[in-house]
C-alpha cells in the first residue's frame, strides 16, 4: 500500500434500523398483496434484492428507499419508523 492510500474501515448500518426497515417493507408489501417479485418489478429492481433487503442483508441507498416507498405508496419515514403499520401509518 502506498503512503497516499488510506485504508477505510467499512461502516455498517445500525442493526436496529435495518431490522425496522426490513420488517416494514415486508409488512407493507404483504398488506398490499404483493410478492417480492411484483414489488421488485414496480421498482425496476431484482427480486433477490428485495428479498435481501427484507432479511436485513442489504444496505439500501436513499434513492432505492424512495423507489420502494413510492411503489408501496408510503413515505420514506414510514419505512424507517418502528411499527408504523401498527400505528395507523398504513395508507
């Protein structure tokens, strides 16, 4: 490694927020009667990507979060708020 090359430690997202996001996407999707494949198609994403997000295995970008929220008809904060489906945020 050269002197000018910095080694960056890869940051991981907070586990709790990842799990909240995963759970909310799954809940909103199921409430709408959508399969992972149907949601993925609505977002122009691959079905395995949606599955990985729902399992908390992927770190989603803001633009992808906006796509998923739009396809589900909810806001980005709804996807990131714990139990938003149970707290009347269901639209």
